[in-house]
C-alpha cells in the first residue's frame, strides 16, 4: 500500500480545485457589460484547465485505490449569483491565491512520491498561470 500522506495531500488538492470559485463561475454565470465575451471565455478556459488537473490527480488516486472526497462550494459562494464579473475578480483572485498556497503546502509533503510531486507541480504551474491571467483581466 502506498503512503497515505501524499494521497491525502492529492485529495486535498482535488477538493480545493473542484470547490474553487473558478469552478463555481460555471454555475453562477457572472454578468458582463456589453457584448464582449472574452472574459467569460477566459473563465471557461480556467475551469477546463482545473478540470484537467483534477482528472489527472483522480486517475492516480484511483490507481492507488484511494477513496476520493471531492470539494464542495463554500456556503458564502451562494451569495455570488448574478454579480458582475468585475465584482467577482477580487474574490476569484483571493480564492486562486489560496489554492496556489495550498498546492505549495501539499507539494512540500510529497518529495518522496514522484508521481504525486509531479502532478502537484503541474497543478501549481497551471494555477499560478490562472492567477496571473485573472490579475491581468481584472486590470
């Protein structure tokens, strides 16, 4: 049996990613001014990138016979329906920063588990890119 600590850290990453505000934007449909849907398309791209990272981590956890616990949206997200995307940006950036910090912490405990360390490093790289792009979009 594999060491449960890296598996638990991987599962925590799945929970954070699947319960992220980026994922929630697919359900709450933020409002944008005008007809330019560039920002909505960017959010869809961010969601898809997270979903790919989630799927990769889940694949490893399933091969390790780990029981996967998915994340849930925090209850405070329920107040975010029908907000403008401009109003969501500070929250998106803060949530994304928390995910980046969590992935850094998770990766620190996986040095002896190369597959876990690689997946967490990839997820961290993607989330840092998403954070940077959100900061650019928020202008």
